[in-house]
C-alpha cells in the first residue's frame, strides 16, 4: 500500500510535529506533503531531513516566513494542488487546512484532526489573525466543504471528537496522541532530593506554549504576582533538555487556556509534577482532579489563584502523576493508530 502523509506546515518544532514524527515512524516510506518547510530549522531537519518532503507553491513566494497571516487564505488552495495519483492511502494530520487535499475515488483519505481551525470557529478564544469577517465567512464555508472530502476522521481527543461532530456533523474515532516517556525517565527533580514536597522543589510555577492569546498566560502572570510566587514562562527557542529541566524543578505546571489536548500537561505529569488547569478542553481527559492536579472553573485571576493556594493542602503523589502519564505512551499510540487505520481501509 502506497501511503502519503499531509501536514499543515513544517515551520517549528512543537507538539503537532512530535505526533507527526510518530506517524512517520508507522509509515517510514511515506512522503510528507506540506504547505511550507523551513529547512533552516535545525530541529526539523534533524527529525524530518531524511524524509521526502513535498511543498506547495507557497514555498516559492519570497519572504513567506514573514507573510504567514497575509498568505493564510491561500493555504487551502495550496493543499488542493497536490497530486496523489498512485497513492492508496492519504493521512492528513491537521488543525487547519491539510484536510483540504483532493483525492481520487480509488484513494482513501483519513484525517487525524486535533481540532477544526481554532481561528475560524473561535475555539479557545483564538483571534482571527486580522482577517475580515467576509473572508472569514468564506473560509468557514470552505472548511465545511473540505471536511466532506475526508473519508474517515480520527480525532486526537474526545474534545476534538465533539468539535468535529459539532462543526462538521461527522463522526470520528478517538486515537490519543503520545508523549515520548523515555525523555522523562531518570530525571532528577528537586522534589526527589531528600524531603517532602512542598519546599523541596524549585518553588516556582511554569507555563509552557506558543505565545498565542488563547493560552491566557496573562492569567497565570497576574495570579502568581498577586500571590507573590515565581512564574517561569517557556514560549519556545529552548532545547528539549532545557524545557524538561525547568519542568522538573517546578512546583506545578499551570494551564490557564483551553487546550485542544495539551501534550505538555502529560509531560509535566511524567515528571511527577501536578497540573493546575482551567476545567475545559482536552485537559479534562489528561488530568485527574485532586489526584494528579487541580482544576479551576472560571478564567479569572481569582479562580486560578484559589487553585494555586489549594495545591499545598492536596498532597498530590508524584507516582500517581507518572502512572497517569504512562497511559499515553508511544507504544499505545502506534498500536491504536494502526488498529484504527486497518479498521477503516
């Protein structure tokens, strides 16, 4: 069976790209079709440089790296231009427009979708990138049409499954993403150096993610400032090792926004760290309330600060956090993804 993989874009190394790497391991001979590829990103080259990567016409536009928002309306067209003649199976991996590809009747298209486009459907409070409402309306209509081109949807979470059903009126099967548990084994954390937590970790809290408005880092900053506790913000450009070390020394991870799924939430738990999260989105599937973390119920400084203050009294066991994270192993992902695909083709 000839397989092709389609990904929204390859411009930064993040959670979506980690999952893409896992899919590529399942289908090692499959080329990657993507809108644009930043070959100057050394982490991407390290992970995908040996793969055959096919880019769209957008790659040829001078200065495309700085024109992302301006070129956004052209991304659907870019995916439509790809030719999948000769492929038996196309797997699109997407949160935006990769599912827009056009396949012939003899080719099966499975879309592994982590969310319909947030900026179109206003999930998580993400802005519309400055696009006018008329264009937004046209893109929403297009997105509905593109979803109908997909033969089968796989959802990255129960949260994604509900969104796919609500927006596209289509069913999907959940296949949870994974974290590379090996990255978090044998990591010495401050809280394991000889003493009961709290008081033996670094004493600070952490937020991690791309600097998007919907992440609501502002809530974490204000709440920690009001409580007089330290907050470290990780927004990118740090090595995996550095991110792990910072998480390992944290009192807890704070997730104040609405996450589609939230891989970093599992990464923190894999290090035995609790998570303080807004009770919405994918985190309700990955955090066990009062066992591996705490939820707060309104996106307000007061509600978040209240959860932070409660943390010390909960005596969360690091072993419970690690056990919960272990459920989301790469081995489980590979097995479940393969089984889902076999059941559909």
